[in-house]
């Protein structure tokens, strides 16, 4: 029921979409359930007023009702789903913090970097210079922009009272825009099974007044565990379960980018640097087909060396030539083997001579 009691505007719109779809589908389910009882009662065996027509086979009115009602419902659901899919796109910046409350122009959202670890959540506040584990604090009515990645496994970042799910993937960056409208405490978790510690991979979601958020940041800086460095991150990233809330007073600048590019360990090259070196050597971007589209090479992409080969079906007979007969038997078949009725097909001793004790071949024939 936490999904039905959201505290963020995005989650409220998603809740309303669920209720709308549920209500529209009830327009079919409820009448069918009622008519099932009505028909059973009206056409029961003991009813003397029932009408039995064995020649009934078609009703235009019933056909129109049976087909038009589901069609209208599908059209309504499709239209609402299409518009809500674009309006609630997690990559789309927010245009409001609530019904009738648009966001003022040039409003800067609160940036939070999220890393899914095994089995815990790391939150980095780059502007505030702090980091937390399994605790996410948000000021009320302030738009938030989450940048999400993962250390090793696919996860889903999900706070039911805040917004919908979005994947956290190793080496990839996801984005989620959301806002919290009510103070209080709730929780979030991973919606993607990741092994032994998945059940306890949860974090606290704290909604606080805008005036209380700076005090929470200052408290984290004073009572934190020091600086979150690449070395301490490597230790933190090791699999562990039921991790309590942790706070770090400072964070090494650029740590999230190193996690994203999978180069936190000393001496390990970053993915961005490897791709940059490939481009400098003329190899091109691994997801570029030479046309600047950013997509992987397809069938229409030209080969790296030489001309594009002509498919065999498009070649002329003179170009195809001939090759060796690879289906011809290596040895000639035994005479009579392919002739039905040939006596040698019955007397296999003609192929594999075998004389049984006390019997002659003539006798067996």
C-alpha cells in the first residue's frame, strides 16, 4: 500500500495512472460479474418465465456492445499511457513540484549521485561534499536530479513514495528526476534480484524541511567517518549484508566518474580514456557507424577494409563457378543395395560373410 500513499509528485502521478487503468478495466469486469449472476438466476431450470430459443445464432446489438466496449477501453488506455510515458520520463527535467505549482525558471536541482553496491546503496552529494550509505535525505519541494550507476550487478533504484524504478547498470549512467513534497521517513530498495543480500538492500528516505537540510549536511560533516577515497570505496564495495547507516564527512572529487568508468583501482584505465585512445588511433567510437549517429555498425555500414562483398544470391552463374562434390559417397555402393527385390538385399552374407557353425552358405540361401 506504500505505492498508494506517495509523498512525491511523480509517484502521485504514477499512482493516479494505476487507479485510472484499474477503474477503466472495472467497466468491463464489474458488468460481466453482475450479468453472470443475472443470467444464472434468470435462466435457471425452475424459472417458468424463461425463454428458450434454439434457433438463436446472432444479434447485431450484442456484437456491437461486445466489440465496441473493449475497443473504447483500449483507446482510452493507449492515449493515457502514451501521454504519461512522455510526461513521466525519468530523464525529463521536472516542470512542476506539485499540481498548480510550476518550477521557477533557472531553478537548479539538487544533484545526487547514486551507486548500487553489493548489497547497499551509496549516495554522494557532490555540491555538499558528503556521502552516505543506506540513507537518502531530501529537502521538501526541491527538485532532485539523480545520476545512477552500479558497481558490478544490474539493480533497480526504487523509492515507492518518491518515483518509479530505474535501472542501475555497471559502466552506464541513468538519470531520474523527482521531488519530495512531504516531510517524514520512508524507505527504498532494489527491485532487481542480485543474490544473497538482496532482501536487505534497503535505504532510509528522509524528507525534511528546506531549513533542516543544511543542518543535516553539517552534522554529516562533523560526525562523519572521514573522507570517502578510492581506497575506502574499494573496501566499501566488497559484498556485505545488513550494513547500517554510514556518513562520510568528505568525498574525493570525481569519485563517481571513476566508478562509472570502472577505474577506481589504482593503475586501471578508465573506459572513457580507452575509447578516447581508440578514436585517436583511428579506430572510431565503438558505438559509431561512421555517420555520426552513435549507433552500432549495421548491415549497411561499409567494411573497414576493401569493398562490400556481393551476396551469393546476387551473383551471376558465371561468378559463382563450381566446387567439389562433397556429397558423393566416398566408396561405391554394394551391387543390389538400391534395387528392391534383389536377393542380395536378403542375404547379408553377400556383404558381410559369416558362416554359422554347422551350416553352409548354400543351406542358408
